[in-house]
C-alpha cells in the first residue's frame, strides 16, 4: 500500500510540474528572448535533416582555407586548392601580404552564408545553393574539426543525436561505356515504361557488381566513416551520431545509378550509416527532368537492399519556382514509388494531386516529415500560414524539427523551436515535446537497444528540465511579466 501511495504521489508531483511548465510556456509565446531562453534549456532530441557541408559555420572553413593557403577567385569568392585555368585567382598568403585579408574574410563569409544578406541584392535560393560550390574545396579537410565542432555545439544546445550527410562516395568504377543508355532511360521515362527501365538497370547493376563496386563502399565505410567515428569518439553518454549517404540529383542517369547502388551497398554494410538520401536543388533542370527516373532507381535499389531506409528531399518547391503541374506529384512519388521512410521539407504538399489521401497515407504508414522552418523561409519564402506544418498536424502526419544547413543559414536548433512556438500557437508544449521524441523514434538508428537508450535519456533530461521550473525558480513560473 505504501508503494502504491508513493507511486501515486510521484505521478501527482510530475503532473504538477508539467502543468507549471505549460503555464509558463503559454505566458511567453510572443516573447522571442524568453522563448530562446526556454528552448536553450529544453532537451531537443535529434536533428535528422542535417547536411555536414552546410552545418559547419563559414568561419572555421575559412580558417582552414587560409591555413592551407588556398587560392581565391576575387570575382566569385570561390576557393580552390590548385589554381584553376581561368579566373582571378590569388593565394591567401598573397592577399595577406598586401593587407587585404580582413576585407576578403568579410566578403567570403557573406558569400558562403546568409550573413548580411539582403533580398534586394540577389535571389535567396541562388544565394543559398551557390554557396556550397564556393567553399566546397575546403570541406574534405575539415571533417575531424568540423564533426567535433558539431558534436560540442549539439551538447551545449541540449541536442543528443545528429544524423548527418557527410559526403558523396568516390567510385573507381567507370560507366563511360554505358553513357548511351542515358538517352534510352530518358525515353523510357517519357512513356513511364517502368519495366523497360528495370531491364536496363539490370544490365548496369550486373556490371557494377562484376566490377566490384562494393569495394568502393567498403573502403568508404572503413577508411572514412568508421575511422572518423572511432577516432573522434562521436558516441558517448551525452551524444550519438549516425550518417546518411547521399547522391547528387544533377548527375546523368547512368552515373547517378552507379552512385546510388554504391550508397545502398555502403548503408547495407555499415551499422553507423543508416540511410540513403538524394540532394541538390529539386528545381534544377536535371532534377526536374529526371525526377521520375530517380524514384524508379530508388525502387530498384530498395528491392535489393530492403533493410536500407531512405529520406528523400521532396516537395522543396513553391508556386512560381517551377511550372504549376510540377508541384502535384513529387512527394507522392517519393512516398509511393521510392518508398521513402521520411520526407525532407514536403513544402508543396497542399498542391499534390490527391493531397488529402496522401496525407492520410503518410499518417497511417508513419512516413515522417522533416520540418525546416528557417531553411524554408530563407530559400522558398515560405513561412507562417503558407507553411504546411499545420496541415501535417491536422492529419496526424509525424513530424520532426530539423536545421537543414545551420552553418550556411546562420541558425541553430533552438531558433527552429522558437519560430515554431511563436508562429504556430496550435502547438502546445506537450505537442512540441512529442516532436522532440519523434526525432529519436523516427531516426534511422539500426540498433533498437541504442534507440531505447536515447529515449530513456530524453526521459531523464525532461525530468530535470521540468523539475527546474516549479522547484528551483517558482518566481519565474508565477511571474505575470509575459
């Protein structure tokens, strides 16, 4: 009887604490500073839509390029390890010697991120996507310092898990002899001839296996991912990191298929590479032209590597960016054809053909959506009522909150939650807490014991967070200031 009474008392105390947090949260909904302080302390689970190359801030990338004395193009603010043939290229050491380095630093950071951006000067989507090519030459040399930086920032921000997309997998297998198949595949795409596409892919797949493309996958896993993960001790009691492979949408079909097969094999073999993604601007010419073909390629690979999960960038489009009819099918194809486990962005869901049925299907089959509020606002100008987050909520589609490219966007996870709470009053504190748990439950972590451990860790973190309000700072929770 005493045990039952004690348990009941604990429940009542916990409910009281949660009510205090809810009351305080409701008081500060319209105060950015108070929300920032609140969410800085709140446990935030995982960041599942995360690009390494866009998440490290420009400053350390620039420091590395200066240290290695890279070349800089004064016109485009692009860096290169070796001097290209054309352009106004100059080494950092030369720029320093003539006293112009500080001026260049400011310009480089402005070109490599959204710092000091003004929409009157340049289209926001171009500013964002073009930044990656400008600093891309320095990414590979920063993996150790960059991953350590991301881990420490995550810990400081009460984030316990990141699922990052690090880099593409280099391939030693040439597909030059099959380049004539690009046109054939696109002809099949024009008539939606899935059977013919599969037969063509059978030929390519047999060739790739015969040429031992799996060796490239193993080498990437062992020599880069596993080595970095082990050396940097990315997993510990406070934090866990896993990886997604990705391929580039702008590649020609045969090359992209080789890369996709390699990515699937790599993910299938590794316990810390948990999925396969597809990136680069969805509205790009090749991306739009070959979108159906890409979904069929995913379907092909899914059949051969069924345990590998995928999160596809889909629906990162708005009216005016592409033809209206192109807004009606990308998310549906990613969900139904490519069998994506999660959808990245999903901004144009309201334009999808059979949109209500698709939303119901995603809710029923637990296809989660990665919501990137800062990213969607900057790149697509989608915010507040134009964002479909409340549509997803209404239909019960599981959602997670993510940063996308925190370095380029000069943001962090806390800001995502501040925007969520301030703009969408329909999300209570309990709703937001559910999103945090979703970020672990809908992660691609393969080990069920590890996933349960992270969930229990979240339980403990929230107990500490929620206890802090009524017990330690009653004046805060009772304050009518806000």
